[in-house]
C-alpha cells in the first residue's frame, strides 16, 4: 500500500490587499479588500513506502504549503490526502507518532538548552525508553559528526551543527514518513555532503518514506531517483529524474580539445551549435540532440582533434530553464 496518496489537493488563502498611501491605510480600518490566492491547485500524486522523492519547484511554487497540509498544519480548501492511512489534518495521535516534519528555516530545538536536553524532552514526549534513546542519539550523532556537541547550548552552535541536531531530533522516534523542507539550506558543502550521506543511509536502513524539497540540485541528484516538479501550485512533471533530461533538454554539450588552435571563424562554428566557451586549444558547444552525431563527424574532419567529450546538460540548468518559462505563484 502507498504511504502517501494525494488527490486534487488544493489550498487557497484569503489575503488582505492594502490600498496605497495613508488614505488607503485609513480606508482599510473600516473596509478591507481581500483577494484569493491559490497556493496549491489540484495536486495529485502517490508515493510508495520507502521511496525517497524530490519535490522541486521555484520559490512560491507551493512546495511548503503542500508539506504543511500533509503534516496536518494546514487544512486544504479542497481535495483529499492520506498518509499512512490517516487524514493528516485530523491530527490523530496515531499519525502524529509516525511522521516528522523538518523545516530548514525553522528552529525546533530549545535555543537556551544543550541539544542533549532537547533530545531527552522529545524522548519523554514520544515515550522512548531511556536505553533506546541513548543508543539512537549516540548512533546518529556519531554518523553526523556532532557527538562532541551534545552538551553545547544550541544557540552557540554553527548553522551546520544546529541543522544536524534538528535532523536527529525529528528522527528519534523513528518516523515512517519524513517531510524535509530545505534541510541543507545555508550549509557549507561539507555539511551538505554529510547530511545527504546520512539521509541516504537512513532511508536504506529504515525504509523511511521521505519527501524532500531543496533548491540545491545536488541534493536531488544524489538522493532521489524520482522527482515531482511543481510550478504555480500545479504538478508539472512526475517521474524519474533521468526523464527530465529526455523530455526537456533538447541539446547536449560537446567539448573538444585540439592539438593546435582551431582555425574556424565564429560564423562557421555557429552552423554546428551554440558556442559556450572558446580558448586557443578548446571548444564547448551546445548541440541539438538530433545533430550530435553529424556535428561531431564534421568537427573531426575539420579540426585537429585530440579529444572529444559529449555530455548531458546539467540537470540544474534544465530545471532552471523549466522554471523560467512561467512566473512563480505562491509558496
């Protein structure tokens, strides 16, 4: 049975629209004007137990709103959703004990307490035996490299250390479903890599169903085989990450290293593709997929080629081009 089933989920907010100037502010005291903003429009998808799925979209696309509805923090305007068989916004106790939500921009630990004491509080809330709690804390702090920070007050930790502690806190009760909203936001590359490795290993060992949003495409590429792309509150794509390239990238990047300076004028090079980079001994061109073979043959005939390399366009660039097609909605 699927862990998450969403059908036609919709969320509309009623937003106050202030009129400009002092006169508008005074009018607003007596007669307010509102408008409806649709943050999520008929979203539908299904996620199997143990899947790790990327949930991608530009700022304002509706990602966080969707996660909040699936966590029971928001009631939808329309549609249905079931997570582990529960309706999230009914806030059943059985459901609250089986999922976790981590918002990368929100702090859940007590800032004026050491992380160890926040973990003990969480353990008491979830009824975790002390021996089990100590073992889980020891294992996860070791994996994330923050074992020596357990007795440091949270506000004195670095951003990377704090985020790792936040991640441990939401996993102490071993949730079956984990919603992650920008878990690596603002972290340095080393901390990002550590968090990604930890999440991959945790998903493999515990078979936790994870729905991950991130603006760092490295997170999505390294962790997720499947990606759901949302734009203006609606699902734009749902499938394997590799299919994004097949469907939306209509060119490849051809890199050529030459024995001597390529003696070709810019006008002639433009016949083969878009020149991305040119140095005295190298060329990089964007070439239409269907023209890659004839273009490579022609360049091999025309240039003193030492090496040639054909690559897919980086997935990050493809996603960015998809997002640029339409203006953003609301998150």
